[in-house]
C-alpha cells in the first residue's frame, strides 16, 4: 500500500519538479500574482489548498564558533531559499535553526531535539562528517524516516550508514581521482600535500595520494592545524622542484595566507585547492580550484538567484549554494506530498526526497539521489584563477 | 583597598556566615539541619523522576548535565579540595572515552566485556593521573596549570595524529574521524542501550561517587587536602605527606574523569577529538566555580546550570522572555522606589513614541520593516521602531551605544542614572527587536557570556560556595 | 644557510607578535595575580579597528592617503579601541571581583571573552577580513639580507615590536606610573600604604597592556592577513603560554617567552614536522619547565611564613 502510494506521489512529483515555479496548487489568486498553469490540471484531484499544508524544516550548522563563516553563509542561503520558496508558492513553511558550533556533542543533542519537535519534518545539515556521524546515530535510532541532507559532508560511504541521510555535494571518491588525474595531466612530477587535520581534509588526501603515487608522482605530505594562521615556516619546507601544492582545506582565507607566503619566499609551485578553497577569500592568480558546481554566477537561472541573494546578504562562498539546493529538494518534496492531498509527515517526505528528479538546479547540474542518498551524478569542475581574480573553467 | 581591621574581620567571618542575615536566612538555617544523606537522597529522587516528564531530548540534555556533573565532582577534588589548578583534566576524560571506545567497537576488532573494561579504564586513568602529578612536586600555581594544559594539548594532538606517528601501523584512534559504533555498557546480561538507561546509570554512578568522596572529604585525607590548599608549606611542616596527597588527588580526579569517559562513547555512539577541545574544559571549570569551589552540592548545581542555561537560551522564545523579564527585574531591583519605577516606565513609553513619530516624520514609512512574530515582540511592535532597509547598520550602532549605556548606568548615580536609564532601556529593546531576536544562536552565546560575568560579580564564591577568607 | 635565515625571520615575526600579546597577560598578572582570559578578544577588536580604518580610507587597493599615514591611523584606531575595551573590562568585569578568589575572576574573564566574541560576530559577521597587505606594500619591497629578501611588512612588525618593548621597559623602570606598577605588583598593600592609588595603577596597566594587544592585532592583520572573530582565542592561548614560560609577571620574561615559542614553532616545522609541531613544542616546554619551574625570568614564589 505504502509502495503504491509512493509510486503515485513519484509520478506526480516528476511533473511538478520540472518547473518549480508552477507548483502552486490551490493558491487563491486574488491578486493575480500567482499563476496556476495547466501543469496543475495533471496533479491529483482533490489537492489540498496549500495553506493547510504546514511544515517546519530545520537548519543545522556551525552558526557560531570557530568556523562560523561556514554556518553563517549556509544559514543565509537557507533563509533565502525559504523566503523565495514561500513567496513563489504561497506556502508558509517555517524554519528552526540549530547551532552545532561544529561540535559533535551539540550535534547529537540537537538532532534529538529536532526529532522531538513533531513539526520538524526534515533538516538541512549538519556540515562536517563527524557532526553527521554524531547526529546520524541519533536520527537512525530515533526515527530513520527523518530526512537530513548535508550540504557539505563529503566522506565516502557515510550516507549508506543512515537511512535518512542525503547530500547535495559529490563525494571524495569523485573529487579525489579527478584532482589526481588533472595533476597528472598537467605533468606533475612532485606534489606537496598539506592537510588541515580535519576529517574533510584527510578524507581527500586519502583519495588523492594513492592515485598520484600509482602514476609515479612523488608525493610529499605534511599537515597543519586549522587553527594556525602563519604558514611561513611550513612554506619554507616546500622543495624547489615541487610542481603543485595540493591544499584540501576548508578555510579559504588560510589558503590565501599560504599563497602570499609562498610568493614572499619565492616558491614557484602552483596551488591546487579543493572545493573548500572555492571562495572569494582565495584569489591567488594562477592557482587551480576544484569545485562541485560550475561557477554559478555564469549558469543561466542561477545568476538571478545569486543576484537576489547578494541583494539581501553580504557574502557568499562555496558552502552556500548546496544549502539552497538541499532546502529546495525538501521543499519540493513537501509540495509533492501536499499535491497528493496527503498531510506531509517524515516518512512521506523522505520517500519524496528519494524520488527527487530535478533536471536542473542552482548548481547547474541535475539532482537525483541513488539508493544510499548520494547524488546520482556528481562531477567536479576545475577553475583557474586569473590575474584579475576571475575564474576560468577548464574543460 | 584599605585593609585596616582585616584581621578581626577574618576572625569573625565564620560567625558572620552562620548568622545568615537577609531574606534567605531562616530557610538556610532549616536546610542546614537536614542531614546530608537525606539531601542526597532527595536530589536523586527528584532527578530520578525527571525522565518521566522530559522529552527524549530533555533526557539527552539531562545526560549531558550528569556527565558534566560527574566531571565537575572529579575536578573539584583536584581544584576545590587540594587547590591545584589542573588544566589537563580533560585529557583523562578523553583517555577514558577513547580507551572504552577502542575496546568496545570494531575499530581494532577487540571487544572487552564491560566488567573488565571499566575497572581497567578507571585504574589506568588514575595511574595516568598519578603520573601527571609528578611534575607538581616541582611546579606550583600557574606553572603547574600551564604544564597540565600542555599535557591536554599533547593528548589531543596524539589522538588526531596517532596513525601518522612513525612506526604506527594500526589506526587506533581514527584520527579526525574519531571512533564510531561504540557499544553500550552491558552488565549481567543487561544492556544500557537507551538514553533512559544511561541516564539512570549515570545517576547511580553519581550517587556512589558523591558518597565515596564525601567520606574521603570527612576523613584524614580530606582534611589534609584542605591543609595543602590553604598552606602547603605549613602542611609540610606538620609532617603531612604533601607529594603523596597531591598524587592521590590527581589520581582520584582522573579516575572519576576516566569513568565518566566510558559513558560518553555509548550515549554518542562514538567519540571524536572534537569532544575534548579546550572549550569543554572551560565549561567544566565554569560549572565548578559557578557552583561553588569545594562544595559537592555546589558543583553539581553548577553543572546543571551550565548545561541547561545554553539549552534554554536556544529557544528564541525563551530567550525573549528571559530578556524582557530580566530587563523588568533589573529595573525594579535597581530603582526600588515605586515612584521612580513609574516615572521610568512612563518616560520610556513616551520616549519610544517620540522617537517613533520623529523618525517617521523625517524619513517616512519606508524605513519600517517586518516585526518579529514572537508573542512579546508583538506587544511592542507599534511602539518600537522596527527597521526595514537600514536594520543591520542602525542596530550595529545601537548595539554599541546600548552597551555603553548599560555600563554608564552602572557607574552613574542619582538623577544622571535615571536620565541615562530611559534611552539605554529603549536602545536595548531596539537592539533586541532589530538584531538579537533575529540571530538566536549568536545571542545565546552573548547572553551566556553576560550571565557568567554577572553571576560572578553577584556571588564571587559561587552559588553554594562558602566565602573563603584569605589573609595575604 | 638561506633556509635557516628564512626560518629565523619567520620565527622572529611570529615571536614578536606573541611577545606583544604576552606582555598584556604578564602585566595584568603582575598587578592582579590572575589571567585576563579576555585579552585575546581585546587583540581581535584591535585587528578589526585597523581593518575598519583601512576600509574607510578606501581599502588596500584604493588608498586615498599616503601609506605611512594610513598605517599610523590604523595603529592609533586599534590602540584606542583596544585600550577602551581593556579598561572597560577591568572596571566592569574584574573590579567587582578584586577581593574574590582568582578563579572567580577567571570565570568572569571567560564570560567576558564569550560576550566579546559573540559581539564581534554580531557586528562584523563571521567572514574573514583581509588587510590585503601585499597590495598595500608589494611583497618585493623590503630588506635584502644575504640570500633572502625580507618583506617590508615583516620588518615593520619586528621593528615596531622591538621599539615598543624598549619603550615599555623604560616606562616600567623609570617613569612614575611605571614604578608604581612595579610597586603594586610586588606588594599591593604596602604600595597602597605608601600612598599609591592602586585603582589608577591597575587601570594604567590595563590601558598599556590592551594598547599593546591592539598594536599586535594590526600587525597580525598586516603580516598574516586573516582577521576574524575567533582569532583571539588561539592567539591568546599561545600568548598566555609565552607569558608563563617567560616567567609570569615578568615583563622581559614575556618578551623572551614569546620569542622562544615563535622560534620553537618555526624551527620545529622547518626541521622536523609541521604535523607534530604542537606535540614537539609542548613537549619541549614541559621539559623546560621541569628544569626551570618558574619560567625563564620568573621569581620563585616567595613564601611568607
């Protein structure tokens, strides 16, 4: 029975997902601002008016604490997604924010309090893979039907452990080999890898290093704590014959310091940054950056979203758009549930999230999930940063 | 800073404390007459029925609070009783947690039964504590503190980078990823696999430890520790075995911390380096000192306050109530006279409308934005200026001005204070409605910091601490 | 040789900054006998003040006035903001606890530190700010010392730090207030009986210590280039370590402690490993303290019977 229902839901969902602006079933159009297009005719008969279709979606992230720059941008993008969605569709979806402070103990406590709040149907977050582990264990034990979409956890295999987990970023086993291949293609002989002793960073190194070594590239590794903001001593140890310095870091501003200090000490190796370094804070000309989305300011459709965002909020970085995508996945899933006339709950929202099939997204690529909850097709793009700070995408 | 007459003041301090003047006097005298065993029992019963009323997340926060309480009690032995500033304490907690996690998960394929692992871990932690006490033979005061802090940092570095150590092939600690899949305690075939069970487990352990430590406190050892704290040199001259006592204090504290660590893994289903950051050590110290250094009921209370306050503040609505009630309470406490309170209230209302109408007259309706939808905010939104476009900038300036105003109110007196009070209160509400209410997570940290400062200023000896009189 | 020289310059820069911060800890400890945990936050606000002035002046790329003037203004703004916060901290968070236990004051300081950090998050948001010093002063400019070129900003940082430390040493040794500071830190009560206004001396100590932290903040902004709300916590910890290792309460000790840690970090990374930098540095410091239990220049605690 449940299966049949979810198939019906899925069928309707596909129609609605193609164009998100048309999913406005039943909104009273007194002011004529919202248009009900023919699409709606194909939705299930007896669709409820959306104003009785209420739901709360949570945002979990490091809003304060050491990496607040991640959480603040994520929170802004979440609020932006929520506001634009409510405005577009006439829904009145609510949000709660859960500040993990990038702390595992708090993530676990927060996960439980989200579960306790019956209004909360799903969450976007948490950010880091260790927070995902802590929160995931709670969700899995408390209610596996609770959906949480991490916008930034990239560790391989973590989605398979938790039924409710999805993510809108591709994993390390896509980014790692692609990065390694690029470096090899560029003729790298010696690569200096510095990780920042975080779970994100070591995961990427584990994916990149073997590939490089298999291609007979000499790899030198070292690491430095994220808390450090002076790298001059470390920069001094980079051998002169090094072609590339690979920095899989989360704090792009630290990468910029590293780059400046390389220039200062006359080191000529080229920096290759991971997706965490894709930010306005890192602008060293000639450097490469891997990222999970093509430059969204150049993607049709996304540029307007970005402009709309920047109108309200000051800054953005690489951690933002996947939050928008994740939030959008949940909102559309809730909408599809409502279209069938059902009351959204955690189980049917999760089924709909699993059925997500967006032909296009803010990230410039389609979004759908495999059975674990990973992106069905994820790929990375590589930019080179130009003299004027602009980024050129490499084929 | 005049110290004339200080000696007689010191001599009489005990009697003064027993007099209990003030509003709480009779209640405290009554409380003193209840034997401490009954008080402990009452505490255990009250806390014991808590899970029946609390939501699962409430139980979880309760577990966090009990973990903190256990840690605070252990820390109190070293800091409160023996008087040594031990900043390496968190490492023992981490050691216990990691040790238990490694022998109770698939990390290296070892699975010890609880009745073996827990005693071994407690003993090993205590031994490690005894080892760390060795430098205390030479180092005292802040030098000992920094040395123990180095120890804590080294521990953290080791668990993050363990598998990179030269010659290490087995990934014991999981590096930054931590150890996950930690099994719960299991005794006599009974598995502590739910939050409620862990809650009661912690409660029972807490009770046992409190009874044990109370006995030590009342014994020769306890008195010797206090002698050590007050004056190590004098104690040594009285043939107190100073070094052994220091070692014992470190070992007992470390044992308690190690034991507490074994429960962290199961309730979190994993342990992570992130659990043992310096910030958590600060939290423990806050609990111990806020509650009252040296007093067991005090540090338990302190732990509960430190664990629950930030969680209550997490709810924006609760934070709003706290803000407005706190504001009203402060005003009443500060002004006392009903006439003054009325004058300020009327002045405040008038001031608010004046500012509102003046601003609207100058800039027009366009500056207005969406009011907040919390209940208390809806009460003030016709009076307060809720800005739209210029909200961020204006509220930043207002925030700085409001802080300056609050500080000004503290230092001024008489009419100046009254005059300053009205704009300050207005600005505070302005900042709350325009900025703080919109950023609950940051506000929470702000309020928590402010609460710590105010609490220490009001009760420097801690909530249940006794004032210690020092002759310098 | 080139490598060694380069790493020495690196260690010297880092050490100078640590030393400036450590001075604040040590001075406050001298007069009040407790660690001003919020000192790192004072330094953070100094760095933001410098950034604010730079932004008002048009930013690194579009500076509207000569660089030396801009730098002076930045340092001045940082000094004003930092010492203002420092003095306010003393007056409102620590003075009520003057006669309470040192640990109570420590918790008050921690509370103040949380508060200031959250305030910075509210006012300046969480994004890292950069002075973009390489735009301000090109990386190629500087002193050529044998095989290496030392960036002018590093020279500026080291020279400023040395000048300030010399001035401070002179001030403490010879000026009226400086002598009063020494008297109070030696014996508060005796100083009070000699007619020294202890309150004023303490305020002066906070003023000077915080001003140095403000200068340190701008220096870090210039030479390392990342200004954000959490920077005070980590730097504060290092500086606190430096102050204790140097011999807490001793002003030359704080300078030496700062330099010692700067060099230790730099050489460890250079010759052994960056991964185990903290492990090795802390291990060395433990060994050092065991040999000299009162730090480099600390007095063994006098025991009065």
